[in-house]
C-alpha cells in the first residue's frame, strides 16, 4: 500500500556567539553531538534536513533558516547541545514560523540545560508554543524520542499538510444532520482549507457520458474481486454498472477539481432517484481499484464535513493510511461493545487489513441496498485490530475532538446473530468496537451520530494536533 512522504524536519544547531568561549569550551562537544544526532535520527521515520556547521551569528541563522524554508520543511528542531544565546534560538524559530522542538541533553558538562531553558522561557514570553525534549542518546530514557518527539512531529507535519487542502462538498446537508454541516470560512481561518461545493448533478452528468469500456473494466474487476455478488431484482448488473459509472465520474471530478478529501450527500436524492454512492466511497477510501493503487481519498457519507475533515487528519497523522466512517448505531452496555455500521459503504481496506487490496475484497459481499433506487452495499464485518477513533465537533462554535484508542473485535456468533435479527431486512456493513472505557461518559458527551477511524494507535499525535490547532481534545478512556 502506498504511503505518504515522510515528515520533513529541519534542524539547526545553535551555540555560543562568543569566539573564545565557543573555541575553548563548546566547539568540540557541539561537533560531536551534531554527528550523534544525525546518526541517531537516521533510524526514525522522518526526512531530516540539517547542517554540519553551527549557527552562532544572526547571519548564520538567517542563511540556514532560508535554506530550510526552500526545502519545504514542516517541523523545526532547534538543537541546543551546549550553552547558546537564547535570542539566537528565538530568531531562528521566528524565521521558520513552524511547529518547533527544542532539543538538548542532560549532560552536566555541556551547559546545554541553561541555553535550553533560557530559550524555552523566551519563547513562552512571546507566546510561541513549542515542545521540549531533554535527553541524551543513551539507554536511560530509551523511549522519549518515540513517545514524545515522533508523535509531535507526525502531528506538526499533518497540520502543515492541511494548509492549502481543498475539500469537495458534493450535494448539501443530508437528512437534516446538522452535525455534518460546516462553515467554509471558519475552516479557511482555522485550518487554511479551501472548499468547493459541487452539485450531485455533476456526478449524474458525467456518469452518463463515461466511456463504456471504462465502466466494463472496473465492473469486471469489482465482481471478480469481491467474495460474492447477491444479485436480485434490486441489485442487477445494470444497477451495479451505473454505480461503477458514478464512481468513475466522482474520480474524474476529484482530479479535475484538484480535491484532497470530500463528503457526499447521497441520501435521499441519489438513493431515491439514481443509485446509492456506496461503491464510490468504499473504493475511494480504500485506495485501490482496477487501475491499481492510488492515494486513499477520505470521503464521508451524508455530506458530513466535520467527519471528512476528521478522516483527513487521521490519514495525515498516520502517514497516509485508509480511513473509515460509520454511524454510532448501538451501544452494547452489557457486552461492552459499540456497533458501528455504515449506511451502505465500508472502506474496503478494513475488510481484511491487507496491503494486497484484492485479499481485502474477498471478504466483501455486494448485497442489495434497501433504498428505492436499488444497487449494492459493500457488506463486511471489518477485521479485528487496533484503531484510533476520532470526531471533530463544535460546541458553541468552537472545535473539540473526541479521541478514543480502542480496537475492533470479532463478535461472537450469538452477538452477531442477535444484531442481524434485530436489524431485519436492513443489513449493513458493521464494525464492532471494544468499549473498555466509561460508556456513560461517552454517551453523555459525544456530540455526533457519526465517527471516523484509522488503523493503529495515534492518541498522542491527535492530542498534539489539537494543541497546534487550538482544538480542545476530549479523550475517552
């Protein structure tokens, strides 16, 4: 599966501006620590840009920051291995204007702590948020770079990547779901994200004009790849091919309008009179189709803009993983599970969590959609495994993010059979989320009927992201 590029990190090493003290006390120690830092960070998942030379004067600082900005770095590390003048560090940080890490060591012979705390205090005086890492490259604190630095770097790079993103809002508010609405100018102010409103009619227009050979190729790949297709009077080849044509039309819209993530209304307009857009959202979120792999395109159902933005953030902090979107449909207090079906679409990746997309597809059944226009839903029970679930919500206009580190589990036959029986004819793809947290707190505070998720555990990354974007993190545990 394709992964996004690594976070781009720029690092400058600062030291004493006085010639005598630098030459006598710090030059040798600083040079050794630059070398050790570069060697140590080579094993981390980041693209590090730095210098062999130390920045000691305003001219050195300006030259090095200019070079880092040309390389497009997303996070800045101010390396303070020995004593340095704090105003020089502040100059470098302000020149970069990026999420910043102050890095030093706890060796009493370097005087690094003095410059480290002086620089951090100066940044706080001017209200510049930053992260502090004080650790030598030893085994005494082996996890500090893993548990503190890298989550911050992933979050900071995600925030930087959000800037300039374009959101495709297809349709409009669906089924009166106010929690899916958004203010495009608030997004532009807070996140520097642009939004493009597109009518459903554009999908319909393009779908009717798609070359039949393109439709046939994706249709044949789809039916050959999934575990089965349950044709009936509502799910016919003709209906399925029309859904494929809608998918190709949506892909073309994404390309032509340069969209990075999106949301689609679908219900009730398309489900009543055209076809459900379940094939489109399942494949776009999955990141592979008849033409091979592509960058997963986070897209939510029911025009849920905040759900889509949550998915985009989860994708970015996870390095490009496919994301999923679901309803919070049922709280199983007794079994400690929360049931997460989708109205008809489930990201294909979660049907098996395999890098080989076709192996995931074998765990999917195309079943009839219980909607007036017929067509297919992508029925599956997502595979067990670690998940980070999240949701952006607004309280009196201010954003907060609910964060849950959990896992999907395989339900027992009794639980699954009972749920199927309770749902009757309305069978949908559904994930079973372990709820080993305060369920009552979740029900009392969670502010949406939808939730988004990504494979893996990224609570620390999301908390850092919230801090950088002035969002209130609400961790459910």
